[in-house]
């Protein structure tokens, strides 16, 4: 398996610290509002990374935090006149609902920054003792960036270039910083803000120290994969590396993975630009599976433009896969010969090459676009090599193959859930079956007008009926 490492700027063979185990940390959202679909991109992608690693036999310890103390949360709380915690708890709950709709599995652990303050303070104390951090007169504690010789190694920035860039800017706290590049580890309380006692002053942690501490506490000083969106490379991840490595004296993460942006009109989707759709907005029109499919249809390091057109095309493509799965499950429900014929054994082996193509795409830095192409090849193969004359064993073999691959992508196609690929106006499988039963009864009573009406209504909703020797068969058009 090869993973593109932002640190070295090239794909590298994946060797975890412990054989068959992966420790992975992904920076989670700041919870002050509903998440937008840009935030959903890393959630969906890293969930897919986790699923694939598990498919490849790794035990994955996956930690992703919620940033639940932050200026934006405090501002939202002040505007609503409620405690900050009420805002963060509300949006953590909402975020979890969105994750579920997108079939993003809960991480092994979702720690919250506010519950990890003691650990952050002890990490800052270590940094002060080692000379990597210093408190200023007002109790703010700064990290001394220049004390870490490798500062800039992730973002490939040179300290002196950064320094001259900073000179032109107005730097926060400039009067008390030793160097404009120094960043905040702890800051004093302001009126009405949540605060915790510390050796320096009552206050709260800076953002970067959160992740260093939560990663250390739950995954250890050295981890395998650290991820997030590419806007986190500098300064967030650069600062995390400086803090963690100065504290432990060890290399923090082996592989740094960053997803490119989800854009709208070629601009990064973001709350501050106001050019965003929340996941909730999109779920009103599309099933979460369609959004997930859309996100995975591009390689994670390529920018992805969100548009109605692309969502429609994702919906159509996903329907093709769902259709194939539904046809298989329909065929499996009928009377079939049990055992595979010799010919079928060969065909099933042949179909194995699509799994191989899928695996080699995913092994190549999680190329989900090519992996999806392999799934379509399998779908095409099934559509032309499975029918009512196939044996149960063979059909089951194909179904298992299709499901294993789509599960890695987090797409649910199993009977009952397949309606998940439908939009809000779509009919569930149970509703379709009920209408078909009503049509059969109408035909028996020679009420052909009603029977035709049901067929026409179903067709309008994209459901095609086919009368076969074994009864009525349906599929989504
Ligand atoms: P935030 O809540 O801004 O800290 O973001 C949470 C996660 O979403 C981080 O990993 C960000 O890098 C990522 N993110 C934010 N906006 C976008 C976007 N437009 N495209 C892709 N990832 C994004
Ligand atoms: Zn982080």
C-alpha cells in the first residue's frame, strides 16, 4: 500500500509502527454551527480510509476530536445568550446525525477538547520546562517556534521567509512575543468566556495544543496517520508537530494525509466566505449515500467542485449499482439450483479481477475514483452474466463480492437499505412490494384499469415492472 505523505511530498510504502495495527488521528470540526459539505469531505474520506485499512486486515484505532472551545463557539453563545457548552453540545449532536446520514462510522473515540484540559496543561508545562515555551506578562503562554529546528518541515516553509512575510502583517500580541512566529499555547480569560485554572492564569488552551494532547493521550507519542483538510497543513499541523516533537523527542506521525478542498465555483467552500451548503441542506434533496458517492468519485487530493449537475450524475451512477444489487437479491429470492456449474465457477473467478482492480486502486493512495470504476466493471459483468438460470451459489458469490467492495466505500446496498439511494420522493422497497401485490390482486379480479394505473404510477417514480414466469419482478430504471 502506498500513501502520499505531505511531509515528503511523495507516495510512500505504508509501514505502520506496529504490524497490522494503525493509529490514526484526524482533526475534527469546530462545533458552532451545522457542518457544511466541505467539512464532510474529510469525514467521508477518512472514514473510507479506515474502512479500507480494516478490509486489509489492520486493527484501526481511529481518534477524531471535536473542538468545543473556540472564539466562534463563544461568539455564537453570546449572541444566543446561552452557555458555550450548550452551543457545542447541540452541534456535536447535529454533527453526529449528519455523520450517520453519510454512513460515516463513529471513530473509535471522539474526544472533546474541554474534557482534556489537564493533559494540555501538563504538556504546556513540559514545553516551558524544556525551554520551548514561555509565559508573557499577562499569562499568555507562547511556543518559541525558533526553538524547534525543524519548524516548517511539513509545509515546506522556511523560517526566514515566514518571518519576512509576518513582518508586513499586524501580529496578535506582537508587543509581548519574542518573535512574531511564536504561537499561543494558553490564553487568559476574557469577560464571559469559559476558563480553567492553570499555573499561568485562568484561561483556555490554544487550538493547536488540543490535537497534540488528544493524539498523545489516546494513541501514544508516535502515531501512523495524521489527517485533515489541506488548510490545516499550515499553521495547525506544523504547530502540532512542533509541540508534540519538542515534548516527546520523537517523530509525531509517520504519514501526513490531507484532502483537497471541496469548492464551489472553484473557490473553497467555507463559512467565512458564505459560499456553503450545510450537509443538512443537501440531505433535503439527496440521500446521504449520493453525497458520499459524489465525494468519493474524485481522488481525495484533487479539488472537487460541488454542483447540482455532478450530484445528479452521482445519483444516476449510484442507481446503477443499487439496481444491480437489487436484481441480484431478487434473483436470489427465487427458486434456484443450489450448486455452481463448472462454467459459473470460472465466471466467478473471472469476476475476481474486479476485486483485484479495486484493491490495487485503493492501495495506490486510496484512489477511490478508480476503485469506483472497478465496481462499475463488476456491475456490468453481473448484469450480463447473472439471470434466472444462474445457481444460488454463484449469485451469492457475486452478491458477496459486490457488497464487500461497496461496504469499503461505505455505500449500503443491502435489501431494505437500498432505498437509501432514492431521493426524498422515492419509494421504499416495502411500498413497492405492497403496490405490486395490489396490482396482482387487481389483475386477478380482472380490474385491468387499476392494474395498469399502478404500473404507470410506479413507472413515473422510476420503477419498472416485468412480468415473468415466477411472478412480477421490479427494478429501478
Ligand atoms: P473546521 O471546522 O474549519 O476546523 O474544519 C473541519 C475539517 O474540515 C478540517 O479538516 C478542514 O480542513 C476541513 N474543511 C473545511 N472546509 C473544507 C473544504 N471546503 N473542503 C475540504 N475540507 C474542508
Ligand atoms: Zn487538529
